[in-house]
């Protein structure tokens, strides 16, 4: 999964980098509590995170459920100093076959995330190699 905080630049520009940093910390904590203990959650830069999930019973179903859970938990009101905020994320989802490489996986999840963003804040999109993605 590739996760991007919606309108993060506007948060930084309007409320300052300290608040932006508080949003990043709160989002990271909520991602960690949304994922399973066996999942790998990482911030890859700026306001972008990834989650690697292995050994899923039904990958598409389980990842969509995780994306929905993340969306609900991130969208819950965040309080930063004096600023209550509503924050949303866009989530790109992909699954990988045993012979695909990690770079392809990240590109697919990133492309799916941009497709989610095109639908508006707080959405997710599942990568489909047969369908046009952004």
C-alpha cells in the first residue's frame, strides 16, 4: 500500500511546519495501530507512507479492509496544539506475484494512489494491470 496525506502542503503552509510534523506523527501512530503486528509500516518521505502486508488470506479483500480502516482512523479528528484538524489520506493498493520486483510493486501502488487522489480526498484505489491507471 502507498499512502499519502491529502492536502499536506496546505497544512504546512497554513498552520506551519510544527503542526505539519504533529500531523505526520499522529498519522504514523494511526497507521501503526491500523496494521497488523506482522505488517511493515514505513514513512518513505514527506507525507508518504507504505505498508507491506504478507501472508494474507484474501489479498484484495484484506487490503481493501485495511485501506478503509486507515481512512476511518486517520479521518478522526486530530488535535495539534490549538488546531483541531480533519485529515484524510489517499491509498494505493497493489498485490504482487512471487516473480515481481520491489520497484514494480512500489510503482504500481504509487500509481494506484494517484488514481485514488483523482477521485477526491480520502479514497483508495486497487491497481489493475489490465485497466488504465494514472
